[in-house]
């Protein structure tokens, strides 16, 4: 019933009380879709191209990546570099302490020595101690995991999302994340393969990374691209020319307002807030219902468009302080509304 109601809302937006006056944009800033750039195995000895090639290319274009740390392999110099990456807005995610594979191939049997606390919790604690940073997203090595390991990670208080993992690598965890049916603990992704083996896309149709990003715009969804290094010795490393073309494409689509490029935690916060915080316009007040646990756990700022009445001047205040807004036309204002900060008054 919820999905049926949501589908109707998409056709008749906005479909909440004061329907003609308030609309929550599906994606931040009114973008058509969202995309995540993810590099696994940061701190591995073979992914040197992340720092040497990928990060400079992204920083030059104002793009943010998500970096999957093998925390136990990070050197003192890498910890220092990561402090800079955090300041630049790149997200760090938990890719375990040692990158030890969890499963015997094609089975649900854990390999000898796998330890949830060591691989997941210890990695979290190490990053916190070195960087003062809390990782909110988890990706298992090779995206393989037992049901017990998945349940363990999902129950951790800091976990906002987990990359889709199965017990058999068959490509079926690849996919897109629907805007109104995001599964935080099973975030689908597409992996870079030079020959497209387990990808949704094929290289004879163009750059695989660009195809996945374009799908976000075309279908109004969230797409997540997983890769390792760029022009280095890592598994299926991305050639520099392909990565540069991908970054150029993303930068152009961000500039045009068509695409929101962000880390998984920010995207999950946005979608869960939009869907579960019950944001409404009552007269001259924007308010939310924080009672749903998904709202209280994920709540963050979402993009809200308000169609002003003749009596409203377009001045917004939250907790008595002015709230920045943008006039899209003479009567439509756009602002970022964070339910955790209380009601917004419109004057």
C-alpha cells in the first residue's frame, strides 16, 4: 500500500497536506538522480592510484569520493592524508580491518579465523582513535557475507547503510536504488570491470562508469559505482582516460543540476528523511513528525520548495534564526529544511 501511495504521489506531487504549497525534492537540490563514487581497498599496497590519480582528478572538479578503508593496513602517512580527505568532504567507509575474506567460495561457511568484532568493530575503533571520525557505511570484502555477519553489522548503532552482499558472487547484488524504495542495509551497486563481466553495462556501449551515472539521471534513481585503484596494480584498475572522462561527465552533470554526487551516508540520510519524517506545511509553519525511528536515526536537511501565498514575504526562520532560501520564481522559494532543528516559520 505504501508503494502504491508513493507512486501516486509521484504523479500528483506534492501530495501532503497543503499539497499546492510544499514539495520535497526527490534528490538534493532538485537533481534528477544521485550517484556515488566509491574506491575500495584504500591503504592496500596496490591501490596507490587512488591517491596518485583519482583524488587529484576529483578534487580538480569539486567531486567527492567514498573511500573504503582496510583500516589495519593504513600507515602513519596515510592517516595524515586521510585527515585532509575528510576536510575536503570525502567519505570514509568501513571495508574491515584486514580485508580477510569471510566465506568459503560458493557457500555460507565462514573461513577459519573470521571475527565480526575484530574485522568490523576494531576497524571502526581504530579509525575513530586515529581520525576522530565515525564511519557510517560498511562494505564487506568481495561483497560476500553470512546472514549472521549482516545482522551483526546492521545492529551496530553507527551503521546507516551496508553495501549489498550475498554469499555467492553472481552479479545479482548489482543494480540501482529506487528513490522511494532505498534499502539502507542492501545498497545495490555496479562494479567496474574492463570487460563488463559482472556489470549491468558493456564496454562496447561506452564507458561503463558513465553509463551507470547516466542511469541515475534517466531513471531518477541512485547509482553507486564501485572500483579499486586508477592506473595501478589493483584488481580491475580503471585506466586514467576512462576515469577522467567519467569525472568530466559527473562534473558537467553536477553543474547543470541534473546529478547529485555524494557519499552513501548523505544519500541515505536524505532519502530516509524525505520518506519517514512526515514533513508538512501547516499554515505558516513547516514541521515534521520525528516519532518514526527511521526519522530519528537518519534525519538531515532535505530540499523543500514552498509556493508562497500573497501574504507571505518569503522570510524563513528556524529556532528564531534566519534560514537561507533561494527564490526560484516570484512565488516559489527553495530551502534546506532539517527536521532535527525544529519548526520553520514563514513570514
